[in-house]
């Protein structure tokens, strides 16, 4: 049986229960709905921004790709630094800055007319999500000392993020592609409401649940701790690979089917997206209840196995077998429903309380795998074809399992040597 000497997750069947859900404090619900909105607003912009740049300013595909890649990299760096700053100064200031930047970014988007202004808004529109993600996840941990409550909240967080990612593009089509840029004022107003909600709810947060910080914490010390935590670093590498593999079911699969002249391509792409969303929405919590007695790392192994099987199915599926692509995506989606939420839970278990923000901030590096996937996937499709790409992804899944197995043998720093915690009055 696969095992790893790490902190175990919830072991009892009452992890998913109405009573536990009902007892989550008000600020937790605010954070859950805040993440729904932040992710929705991000995906409201991102799917159609390339269309806007091409139609309005006639930018080439290379220019569009350059600006979007640079904006994504800025979000990665900002996400890590935001996590560190939330450990040093508290969660509330970073969440308020995220809301303020959201108001400014989307107000500017509503008014921007020049190419430089729109490109600047693209960069600004990635920052609210980057500034919000790490501090909000860390604050969930601060609010919920019980490990099972934290796990349920992080599972709910992943559900809300997926719901936002599904609804965001629909609003974006209406607000952006239709040319109604002024609709972005609605998003700006919503960010203002979100910031007001954070201010109001923080007043009711018990002092003992507020963030802690390490005396004398600075960026150099934080980076030193992260560098010495060999287990955590290998888990980060493994999770970057997971995102890299998973992303091949998006743009790389569409490219593969397009180049193969699949006869019902539009219908299949729509069906794949709907199937993925339906599986996540309907299966995440039933699967969590079914697997609640398993340690978190064992659930991650199961998710990786399903991810590997989906890649192997993609590699072997006959190009014209419509239902085969749906079957492979069903397996992929089940793996996603198990895997990604439990990656957050595992990270929460690994992070010392005073460095939760920095650890979740370092997890923003996962986006590197997602960002590199379209480029490398396209190159492999050009040189070797689709079956080779997905068989290679299957082999990478084996490498991910090896990383998790090896991480259990690696040392962690003695955090007490670095951290002298005291309450941070934010």
C-alpha cells in the first residue's frame, strides 16, 4: 500500500456533514464567496482578452501571447510576495489591497480606449486574484483551529473556485466580447462591496483566531526556511508537474483534435467542458465523503492514478471515437475532483501556522506548469504527434508518484529555531 510519513487528514466519516458546515464562522463564508467572485472576475477577463486585443488593436498572435504570458508571470510573482506580506503584516491588509486593486483595475478597464491602457489593465486585472488567493487560504487556517473544519473549508474553497471559473466566462462574453466595456464598472463595484465586507467581518474575528507572525520575519528568512524544507520543495515540483499534465486536456487536446480534422470538433469541445464542470460540481463532495477515512496523501495518490489513466486513454483513443474522448475526460475530471482540493489540504498541513501565507504563496508556482503546457504541448504535437504527448504525460504521472514517495524521506527544518510567534494585531 502506498504511504508517506506526513500529517494525516481527517479520519472520520463526519468530515462532510451539515452540522459541521453550519458551524463554520461568518468570516469563512465571506472568504469562500470572495474566492468565488475573485476567480469568476478573473475568468471573466482572461478567456476573451485575446479577442479584444485582436479585434480592437489588430495585435498579432505572437504579441498577444507575449503580453498574456508576461501578465501571468507577474501574477505568479505577486502571489508569492502577497503570501509573505500576509505573514508579516496580517491577512486583512492584503485582502483589502486586493479589493482596492480590483476596483481600480476594472474601473480602468471600463474606460480604457488605447492599446497601452488596455494592456496595462490586463496586468492590473491579474493582480486581485494573485493578492487574494494566498492570504485568503491562510486566513481560513487562522480562523479554523480544528483540522477537519479547515479541510472542509478548503474543499469548499475549491468548489467555489470552480463555480466562479465556470460562471465568469459567461459574464465575460456579455460584458466584453459584446463590446460593452462599461459593464466592468459592475465588477469594480462588487470589489468595493467585497472590501467593505472584509472590513466589517474582521471586527467579529476572535483575537486568538487572528494571524500570527514570526518575530523578525523578513523575505530573506522566509526564503531560507522554504529552501531548507526539502519535503515541501519536492511537493511543489510534483504539483507543478500535475498542473502541467492536467493542462494538456485543455489547449493541447483542442490543438490535437483540430489538426486531426475531427469532424464534430465544436460539439466535442462543448461536451468536454460541460462534462468536466458537471463532474466537479456533482462528485467532489460525495467523493470526499467516500474517502474521508483516507489520509490526505493517499487521496492524492488516487487522484494521480486517475490522472495517469486519463492520459493513457487520450494516447490510445482512436482519433474519431467521440465517446472515447468523453470517457477519458470523465476519468480526468474524477481525478481532478479528488486531487486538486486535497493538494491544498496537504499544503495547509505542511505549513507552520506563522508561515501559512508564504507557503500558500509559494504554491502560486503551480501556475508555471499550467503556463508552460500549451507551449511545450504544441511543440510535441508538431514533432511527435498527440499519442506521444499523452503517453509522455502518463510517464510524468509516474514521476509525480515517485516525487511524493521520495518526499517522505526528506528532512524538514526545525521551525522553532526560526519562528518566535506572537499575535499580530491586524
